[in-house]
C-alpha cells in the first residue's frame, strides 16, 4: 500500500523521472552547471567592486590615521580599469553560460546525436580570467 503511494506522489523522484521530463538527470546536470557558472560570473563581478573599494580603503586609512586631509579621493586609474574589466568579464561569463545552457538543453531534447564542439568559449573565458589574475598579481607586487 505504501509503495503504491510513493510511486504516485508528486514529490517523489520516481514521479519526476517517469512522468514529467525525459532525460531528467541530464537536464539537472545541465542546470547545476549553469548555476555554477552564474555564481562564478557574479563572483568575478563582485570581485571587481571589492578590489576598487579595498584600494580606496588602503589609501585612505593612513591619511585618516595621521589626521591629514579628509577629502575623498578616487581610486587609481589602473584599479578602476581592472575593476571595470572584471565586472564586464563577470557579465560575459553569465551571458556565455546562459547561451551554453540553452544550446545544451536543445541538444538534450534533440533526438539526434549532437557532438560537443563548443570548447572555444571555455578557452576564451579561462584565458581572460587568467589574465585578470596576472594583472592583479602585478598590481600587488609593489605593495609587498
């Protein structure tokens, strides 16, 4: 009696797999991957804001501690450019991951075999993130 109720319960994974969506595990894996990339894009964008604010904090703190000018200063142009690039890169990660999510979803739903040949965007994102990391490292070297 209980086994029959579990099989037809709408919250049961058996109901989801058998009734609602074909290739449920593939779609779930695609969505998990998409959400991971969205989190990565948000993190990269937020990191752009953080480095700009941290640079302001590091430059303002000694001035305020010594009682010098309380005029607000702007971050250095290099930091502003780097932070803007990181925000744009984060938005690009989110847009590219959305495109990849939709194309993978179509490939899963397709009855034909679809070969995976979308490696170039992943290489480009990896290269851009690596260049941003190197730029941050070069910027931090004078502080050490």
